[in-house]
C-alpha cells in the first residue's frame, strides 16, 4: 500500500513538471525524458549544497545552466525548483497514510509550520488573496492565505472551486497539494473561540487573480485553470433576428447542420415563453423597452444670462497662420509618406504570415486520421515576428549592440566649465541689476547658461537674504517642462556640491524633491501657480525667475499677473523673466517698463536655404535632405525637427534601411531619436560627442528648439511644422494638431546650426511661405486652449473679475464663456458664478476639473480605493508596450486584463493584478507592461491618497460593484459622452461629431450603445481613448445641469437632425456588381 501511494505521488510530481515544461518551453514531454533529467539535476543540487532553500535554488539554477539551460526562460529554473521542492516538503511533513473509510485525524494546518500569529494581517471579506492548497478532502480544500507557512487558513467548499460555480465530482480533479490559487473570503465567524474562514474561488481568474463578472454576456472567454475543467454552462447570449436568419440560410443551403446550432431552437422557445397570457385565453408579447432619449439642458445660469457663444468653426478657433496656403494645406493633409510606409509594412507582414501558413500546412493536415507529431508554431513566435519586422528590429538591435564609446564632453573641472559660459562675462552687471530692480527681463540664447548660473549668482551673492529678519529665503526658478526642471536641478546640485533635495531641489506634479534646507528650487510653472492658492504674496521666496517665458504656457501667462500683484504687496520680492527670443520689449512694457539685459551668445553665421517650390511631402523631403547632406556635405551632425513620435520612429526605420543598402560606400550614420516618451538613458546619447569618421542625425520634436542644447550640430533640416495642443469647438475639448511654425520658431531652429561653427539650415518651405504664411510669434496657449482649469484656480484665489484680469494677451470672450459653462455643469460654480464647496475642493487637486470631480465623487459612491488606482493609471503615459517582434503575443497578454465594461476597469485590473503579484518585475515583462509606468502610477496614487486623507475623506472600496465605479466616472466625464451611430462608429452627444473606438480598446468590436471617453486621439480618424460603458439614465441623473431626459411624446433635436440615407440610387454606380459602367 505504501509503495502504491508513493508511486501515485511520483506520478503527480511528474505530471506537474511535464505541465510546466509544456507551458514554458512549448515542448510535449510525454515520455518524461526532460522531467527525469530535471529531477536528477535537483537531486544533485540538494545533495551537494546545504538544506537552505535559497542556497539549493542557486545551486540548481547553476547546474541547470551548465547542462544546456542557457536558452530557457528566466523564471523556468525557479518554477521547476519550486514544484519539486514543495512536493518534497509536503512528503516530509505529511502524516501517516490513512484508510479510505477513515476520517483524517490531523488538522490541515499541520502540513506546514505556522508563522507567528501576531505577524498575520487582517483578513477582509471579499478581498482577493493568494493562497496555497494545504489539504484536499472529498468536500473541499483547505487553503493557507498569503504564504504556505501562514497560520490563517480556510475551507473552500467543493461548490465554490469551479470558476462558474458548477459542482465538481472531486476537488482532486482540478487541485493539487501546494498549488498556488487565488481565493476570496466569503464569511468569517468564530465557533468555540476558533476562527473559521469560508473561502471561494468562484468568479476569480486563476491566471491574474482578478474577479470576473461571470453573469456578464460580454465575456465568454474561459478564465483560468478551473473553468476549463468545469462542466457548468455559462450564460448564453440570445441570438438576434438577423443571426437566426443567417443560420437558417446556412442550414438550408447544406453548409451547416441544425445540430451545430441548438441555441437556434432555444431562441425560438424563449420567444414563445416570453409571451404572457392576458387572462382571456390569448397571449401577448412583451412590449420592447422604450429607448431613452438624452437631450442637452439649454437653461443658462443667472451669471451667463445675456451671453451668447459664437458658433466658431474648428479652424477659426486658432489663428495659426497669416493666410491659408501651401503649408496650411500640407499640415491638414499630413505626410503621405508615413501613411504609405505603414500600409506597405502591413501588406508585407500579411504576405509573410500567409507564406508561413502555407509552409506549415501540408496535405497530411487535411487527413482526418492524420496525427501531427509536433504542433505547428504559432504565428506570433519569434521566428515569424523577426521575419515580418526585420528592419526595425535590426535597427534597434544594431543601435543597442554598437557599444560606441562616445567619451566625455569635457574633462574640465566644474568651476572652469562655469567660467566658459557666455553668462559669466556679465556676472557683475547681472548681480547689480537684480539688486537694484524689482523686475528684470534677461534675453539669452539657448546654451548661454542663464538657467543654471543666474540662480547660483543670487545664492552666492546673498541676494536672497531678507532685510526684514535676515533669513535666507528660497530662490525659485520655473520651467515649462517637467524634464527640464528635473535635469537642471540635478546639474545645479552637482555644481553647488550638494545632494539633490538638500540645498538644491525640484518640485513637479506628484513628486517633491525638496527639504527645509532647500534654497534653490526648480519647479514647473504649474506648481508655482498652485502654490499661489495658499500663498498669494509668495512670502517664502526672495527671487522668482520665470525661465523660458517665450514659450507662453498658460501657467506662465497667469504667473505674469499673479507675480505682478504679489510684488505690489511684497516689495522685497524680485521677479526675473528670461527669454531666448527677441520679444523682450513686450515683456518689459508689461512689467512697468523694466530694464532689459542681453547676454551675448556663441553664434556663428548660418546659411539659410529655402526650397524653390512647395514640397509635396515634408517628411519624404526631410529624409532625402538628410541623405544628401550625409553623402555630399563636410563632417558635422544633423538636427531634424519633426512633429511627433510616429514621424520620428518611421524616419529612424527608413534611414536605417537606406544606410544598410548603401553599406560601406558611405560613412557611418548614427540615428538618434528624441521625444518625451523615450527613456532618459536613450535621450542622453544625443549630448555625447560623435566618434571620429561618423555622423549623428538627431530626429527631435520642438523640445530641441530652446529647452536643450546640443553641441556639434552644423546642419538643421526644418520642415516647418509643429504639433500644438489647441481647443477644438467641434469636439468640445483640447486636441493635438499639426500646424505651421512661427517666424520666431523658424529663427530659433536655424540658430541651432550656428553654435559650434558656421552651419546651414535647410528650410523645406519657400521664402514666400515664411513671409506670408507664418505668424511673427507663436500663439500663446491661453488663446488656444480650454481655460476651465485656469479659471477654477483664479476663482479659488478670490479673483472673480476675470474680464479685467491683467493678462498679457487676453483670451477671447468665447473661450472664457465655454470654460465657465463647463465649470457650472461640473457643479464647481453656483448660479451666481461663485465657487461652490465642491469647486474649492476641486481646485486643490493637481488635475483637470473633470478628473478632480471624479475623485471627490468617489467618496460619495464608496469606491475611492478603486478610483485612486484608475486616476493614477490615467496619469502615466504608457502602460502596455508592443515589441515589434512580439506584437501578437503582447496583444494576447493584454486581452487577459480586458474588462467587458471598458478600459478604465481594464486599467484597474492591471493595477490590482500587479499588486497581487507583489509588484513583480518579471510579471511585468511576461505581460508586456511597463514596470516604470506602474511604479510611477503607485507614486501618484500615494500622493493622491495623502491629499484625500488630508481632506478628511475615508478611502473605501466597493469590491466587485463596478456600477459605482462607472457612475463615478460618468459624474466627471459626462460631457465626453457618445452614442452608437446607426451607420458607423459613434457620435458625440454634444456636437454630433463622428468618433470611433480605437482598435486597442477592450470594447473594440463590441459597440455598446452609450460610452464615455477620457480623451480623443486624432490620427486618420478621431479615436476615443480609454472608454467606459454607461447607462443613459445616468447622464440626466448625475449631470442635470447639462443633460435632461427627452420627452417620449415629442421629437428630440437629435432625431430632427437625422436624415434618411437611401440604400441605392439608380443614378449611382456603387450598387453594380461590375466596376465598369454599362453603356
């Protein structure tokens, strides 16, 4: 009996190892050859090392590597070790075998040593925990919570083991000892002083640990290991009338059998069963539920009575050029080269995938008795993916493996480097001007040293010492970009000789790297604007420098006025405005005709070359120019200005492919991209000197105009376009658009070629376009973006007279009215236009008003814990990544987190699963998730949680009640609402603008009737990003100021606008089968 039991346990172990081999290596180890090999390696490892688990694991992994395990996945060795080790432990600690008819005399908890009771965490009902099977009985399984050695354990009844709740014949059919599972406590009670925990695995995805709504018709995918073994039936979706007709046609034609569609008859039965007897012997069908009509509430508040909004067209909302012409047309059309390149890649990929399918399909596969010895490789395997994405993969691999030694930019000590900067020659004059003036405008070229040195001169000269109490106050310096604030602070801390965060620190949204000792503080302009809420007179600061003021962000423009007001009340406050462009007179006039200081730059002459005729495609022309410069011009690096990541990535691929064709006939060209989403270690490569005999080409966004300084640039290629964020009245929100640059931007770009020596600037537009189609200066953000957040901030500061607020360039009345209407609809303003209690609380949150209201409303609906996670995930740029060589596999892994009710809940699934897996780095890699983004989301969540607790709010969880989460999201983003269009895609409820679901959405292809979205992506279509399913009644219940329920007896405005579109016309050729017109 003992022998049989032992062999049975060995069989279970062999099956477990074989299963792991099949899962990790895609190898079917039916003869257990590899399994026995791994068992021998484990035996060797445990016999030659100590009994310590970690030591044994290290030895096992080392022996496995020595015996050909180099190519195995990273976690494979540990997974095999855990299976064998846990099995051996369970054998060593297992009680004496008992007879089948005898009940066990040992407690399940005796299988493993227990932890200290005081170290056990509190168990909550409804929360998902990681568990380990400690014992299996005919009526269920005992499971330890959180660790195999945990003191706390509970019973999962046999009825609660399967995913869909179906009864199993035996728990052993789906579970095994020491197996890791996800469970949730359903009841905790005490009997005779002992705690009894009832557990359930029902509805929990055993792959991710996420709770899945098993009653939903949206998702019929089998979840986890247990559901695939269960024999229960899921909830079936009723066939629609067109589907039933189509199936009947297939059966009638002989293409299908009626036995294949049992739901066809069930559907008919359900139809008949749905009829009720009316009491008189007749039956009547249920009347279909009336469609809910949503209408806009056009009742205006008191403070907006008499004000009318102009019906502006999208193009007229931004005056981006003096006159429409070739550049405006090209900006609207976009680059044809990019579209053709993407289509060509897609065609090539599909062609090669088809070839692989044909190769993997032979005549034997059509034989029903043929059994394939080896499974056909999936199309997403590395071999196929590398073939289909050869160029981009080869380029990235080549760049990463080059291991080029760039060398240091300089070996000079820091003090000598500071003296060589142009600003150093004016140190005395700068110090005297700052001492003698409350306002000062400083003009200096990018790279002159004004950002890093002026604050240090103030610090070293003691200008920040307060004359009132002789205390040293803070020297503040604002930056328009987060990256600039962080990088400059790091550089200045090195020059000062302190640890970052001590004397020198920075403050950006959701990250504060300062201390009570901080004297020099870099920050984004938005952070200083937020500080003005609680300290309008800037009492903590002695000097504030608004750097890069020429960029004219909204926050900088608001700070112009706020600092001007603060200086009147605080005479000891000094304000410095720095700019890289020559619009200094305007700044000086605004700040009481203050003095202007100009820092001489290290500039060389630049030859400007315009095209004779307008270019047909600016990106194709830019790449041709790069190749022409590289082949025919003297040594010197090239800087190309493009509009965004897509253009930059496409250019990298094309240039690499062209250089590969030319081979050694031309010198090496090092291709370096620069955009905000790139990791910092890749971005920093652009600053390193070029190796001898090579040339760098840097493909950058407008960040390279003034924010960063790159030495060695002799050639600039300027297509003349930039991507800006502007308010679009048609969409009712801000959106990114490609527009022509201004003359000031064009001059800034050409100046990049004259820093190291005489250079050339290739302008891919005509001189006439420069003079007639470009504005002298860029349009300030305050005149082209939604002002809701800005007005909310000003209202919170007590500034109610917005029309007379001293803007340098006042926004249009129409823009102000739109923002006020938005805030009123969000309940941030009352009928008199005054700030409500909700609005004041919204102003304290560092986010847009809609998101702020969502977070505050979550307290009312009891789902703050979940909304905090969703808001944090929305604040980071990219969660998922799709490697070019594993796109299909990445999509499959992403689909495991998809929620049938939308992308917000999908993000919540990802965050919760990441936490359940102990924020594991390997888990992120296996699921194609950016670990850096997840860590950033966790930091944001902690900051927001601290703010909510500071406000006195309780952080409560709603468990599995997703309706609360969706209602909370709808309370903030009701304006971003759409309804499914009867013909194609969706239409916004506000402006009836056509929009579409993005292919990456969890709802793509499902098309629910009503949705809300987070943002819109404008590419070839207007795609909705991050959508959520909502109920129509929520709109008028949660936003009564904006929506109202339509009268079912009258025709709504939306219905009046609908037109009857004929299916065919005798005057049109679209309906003909033949493409040729019959004559």
